[in-house]
C-alpha cells in the first residue's frame, strides 16, 4: 500500500547574508496511514522545518513531498490543503481573540463548503462536543478560556476540515500535566475513531512513549534513527537517541531503571 | 538538623488590593542551610509568586496585598520596608527561566560580572574581578572563560547563558539560591547538564536552594525535600524519597499518574480539577514544624 | 495574572474596556464636550438664536457689537451673531472631519493590511509611496494642493484626505505585521481560507481598537487642519461660517474687538480637546482590555 505521506530526499537550505544554513538535509521517510509518527529532536534538529514543508508553508530546496503517491506542488489546491491540517503549540495565540469560538471552528466548513450552510451551526456544536467541550461554547469569546480548552477548540477546527493527516506541533508542551494527559487521550481517541494519521512533533520523549506508534529522531537537520516506538525505547541504536532518553527527568523506579540501562548501554558503546 | 535560612509563614497574597483576586491562601515553608527544597505545582498555582515575594520583588507593587511572614537571616521581607533586597545584599540570589533575557543584551558579560562582584565587594579591583569571574566561569565548565567574558549574551547559546547565570548567581557565595524553572526554555540534554551543574556547585558550597518547578522529574532528581502547591495552598510536604515512593495527597497522586513515562504504560483517566485536590495538607513523617529562622 | 488553567473567568473584553473608559474622569469630560458639540451642531437650526445670520446679511444696527444681550458672544463686522456662526462653524467642521476620515481611513487601512500581510515587493512599493507622503509636512502638502486647485470646500476636503490616509496606512501596517505572526493567522492559512478572509475577517477586527482610537483623535486634528487652511485663506470661502476663517478675520481687529477671534479660537480649542480626551480614553480602555 502507498504510504499516506512520503518525504523523498527532502532538503531545505536557507540563504542569509551570503551564507547558507542547512535546516534539513536528505531526509527520506514514509508515513503509513493511521500511525502516530513522532518527530523528535532538540532545537535546530529540523523538526519545525519538516512541519512547514509538509504543510506547504515553505518550499523544499531539494527533493519532494508526496501525498498518497502524488507530488505536492508549490501552490496547493484547496483539496490538498484541506487534507493536511495543523494543531499548533501555543493555544493562546491559535484562536482569534475577536472572533467567537464558533466562528473559528466553522471557518473550515465555510471555506470548503462542507455540508449545507444551515446545518453548519449544528456541525460546529457536534465538533465541540467531540473534543469534550460544551456545544454552547460556540457563542463564547476565547478570552478567559483555559489553555486546555483552547487547544481542544484548535483540535476541533482541524477536525472540521475532515483531514487525512494532522501535523501536531508540540500540541501539549504549553499545557499543565493533568491537562496534557487528557488532551493526549483525546488525540489518541480521535486518531482511532477517524482513522487519522498524525505527525507528532515534540522534544518530550515521555510524551512520545505515551502516544506515538513510530518514532523518527532528528539531529541537526538529519534523520538519525527511525523505528517502532517500543524498539526505540527498549533498544535505541544510536548514541544520540540514547543521550536524549538518558536526559529525561523521570519520576518512577521503573523509568529510572530503564534510563539507567540505556545510559549504561551508551557507556558500553563507548560514547 | 541545621536551622532554616528561609522561613515563610502563613503567606497570603491577593492581586488588586486587599479585596482583590486571592492567589496565595496561607503558604508555610522553610529551607534549611545547605538544603535543596522544591516547590512544585502547575501554572497559576502561585509557586512563582511565592518565589518572587521571597526574593523581595513583588512587595512594592501597589496592586499586591501580601500578609504573613517571610524571614531570611532574621530579616522580615513582608513588613520590612522598601529596601529588603539591598539589606539582604548578596545573601540571596535568583536564577530565572530564560537566561538569555535575564542578561543585559547591550553589555558584555565581563561588565555584568564585574557589577555582580562589586555588589559583593565594593573595593574589588577590575583585574581581581576578572580573575574571579574567569574562575567562576571555569567552574561551570565554560570552555573558554576569557572569550565568554568578552561576548554579549546573544552571542552565546542558551545553555552557555544559563551557565553564566549560575556562575553569576553563586559568585558572591549566597546562603540561598532561588531558582525559578531553571532551564525550562532549554533543550532536554542542556537542561539536564545545567541542573547537574547547579546541584554539584551548591552542594560543594553548602548553598541552600529553593527550586520552583512544574516538572516533577526535575524535582525528583534535584531536591531533598518537596512541597506540592495547588491553587495557592501547600497540599503535601515530605522528603523527595517519601513523596515519590508514597504520594498520599490525591493531587500529588494525580500529578504523578498523569505524567507520561518513558517506561510506557497508558495514561490514566483523571479529571483536570477535582474537589479532592483541595483536601487538607499532608505532612510526611519527620518533616514537621521547623525551628525559627535565626534572628 | 492570566495563566492558562486559571479558574477566573475573565470578563468579556468589551465590558472591561467600557468600564475602564467610564472609570476615567478625563475621558468622560471629553465625551461630554464631544456629545454637547455634536448635538448643538446637529440641532443648529433650532438652538441658535439667529439662524438667518449664516448668510452674508446680519444686523446692521449692531455691527461689531461687544458681547451683550441679545448677542451673548457679540457680533462680527457684518453684525452677525457670533454664537450662531460658531455653532454652524462646528457643523461644517464636523462634516469635513467625517467626510475626510470616511475616505482616508478605508484607503489607509487597506494599504496597511495588504502591505503588512503580503510583504515582499507589494509591501515595498506601498510603504515607499506612504513614506513619500509622510515625509512632506501635512500643512505644506495641503497648501500645495490648494494652491493648485480652486479654494472650495470640496477641494479643501480633498487636500486634507490626500495627506491623511498615509498615517492610517503606516499604523495598520504595523498592527498587521504584528498580527500576521499570531497563530490564528497561520491557522486560517492552513485551513485554506482566502487572503480576503484573512485580511478582513481575521486581522481587521484586531485593528479596530487602533483605528477607532486614531479616528477619534483625528477628528480634532482634521478640524484644526481645516481651520488652519481657511485661516490662510485656502479653505472655505465667505459667507459660509468657518471657525478658522473667523479667527483669521477677527485677528485684524485685535485687540479692540477681541471677541471676534477669541470665541472661535476657544471653540476650536474645545472641540480638539474634547476629541483628544475621548481618543486618549479609548486607547487606555483598549489597553485595559488587553
């Protein structure tokens, strides 16, 4: 079966003041339909560049992005835009403070003419309920809503497009632990219910362990390691992945044990 | 057991005056000499406000109404008047979340470091200050201290800036270091390094630390004793070992359960908020009332 | 402290702004002045004692009469009641201000929105044109235009409009640049919304506080500018009552017939002050809204 998304020898170089900066170099990676594929890395790893290239917010300097086997052009059609959606990191800025919650969630329905217009208000309420909010919230302003509530609304807006793929760019890193847990559960439920594919961009390996099915580790614009989530955590192949897992602050003895084993492994490997 | 350097008693605070929006509902905590204590909570819990009050940074704001007591070295910070920060001199230092914005972008590190050292020792010569600054930067494993001193903050990486901040904060040998979410803005590997560094240095010098954090993992690795704060109240207090091995307050349990683990396991279905979280304070054995701060 | 997860339900922004506005005595004073002047100007035909003095003919028995009953503010050299002419002068000034702003604001706002959002060469061309206009002192530019055209009311408004829109372009350009980096704009883009939607439905609503504040402040300045032009003889022509012309005309008879220019000057001062107080109040209120 064709992967839903393929990055083929993808590269991005920025030119600035006469010298060039390589943000992404020669990345080939396939995303299978229905998986939650985590893109992990620290700052400068190229993970944000991948998000921008997949969403068409930037054009690659090398290689191409294929969606369902078809190369995505520089200027995408509305259908192509609709199929790939985004949930951003900062829920405070992701909603227009001067538009109602309902208007924000309804926007994709109007843009893509999804359903008859008289049924769209009902659809908005249903979407809000699906992400665990009260349908009545449509009438409210985002002002005064919590980060968790706003992030749920942003998820409802992405869902309204009826996308195939959602790029989740650090979607829970601005949220408190208890809120994060519930949003992660919501995301998992939605993926299963709608057969969605996620690209989950994050620096938090514990979150990756909780939600991802597959992990790709990036360092300085290059793909370092990719594999199923269990394999990455039980037997990381590269020193960098071991270093990343070894740096996670842990809270339980089981975690500490796993981490110490991984740290010991990297010492044994002589790094 | 040594006596506390910092004692906070029944600290209450409201924004917007006496009848304003209450933020703290009677916080009591203490930090003993050489001890590493963590105050852990979510955003809006009041942990950062407590740190700022302890540092003497909020009292002068007309919108803030604070009561209770914050005693450091026998100096009262709540009713002590306007010049708390000056009277304490260099006995308390602070490290902030974002090191790059805590340093002045328009001056080289050298000048800022000299100012810090001069505030501890007015008579120090420029040459002596530079010598001590270099030694301090070497101590935080900065590879080329001379070059770092001649740099501006924006020319150094976030991790480097954090090390410079730690070196500056400890340069005058404070009795207490207040660290507000140190390294949260940094990458995980860099954060781990800077926390390790801070831990080693403060231990070596016997500096007490009050760590403010939302990250239970960081707290577990760094501190000796933990206070958990929820919506302006301390809900659980114990040694780090007690609290992580046997969390007893519903809120602490929920927090620990909700953190994703690298060892796997699903996430529990927990509410974001619950009346249970407001149940009374639980103090673990041996963590009772402290002796008064020395006068 | 507005942190996420805070249990406090914030008041709707609008009501907080209204409370901040009315909590400020200076804004309220400004509003009282503005409302009084607007009402007087609207009802000029009914509230003025000598509406027939709007034309060239006055009371020839009482030319240049000092303030006394029935001419409470005195009369001008043609025996026309000054109070009546000031109120009609207000009417004309307000109409000018409304027309000028009604044309200049949309032009400036659209230029600013497009330049700020599109960037690239669009931004370069639009903002350089704006800068050229901004570089010339406004009164000089208006005088140049008026020297070239017939000094009529319409041309006066045209001249002022031509030099007014660039200020809106610059203001909205800056607001748009800031808003364009907000997440909600990125969200609208990824959802597939049109540029028109993003400009007018997403970004423009966030420009309204800046636009309203500037417009209110500008009513006073447009009136001042129009008065300056007519003071220089380049604006409205007699016998139409105009505050600037009245000050200019009366200045010839200073200090003997002091009332001829003093009252119109105070009238200009009052209206400019009133709109400025309201404008400042609005700005602070919108800031309180956050």
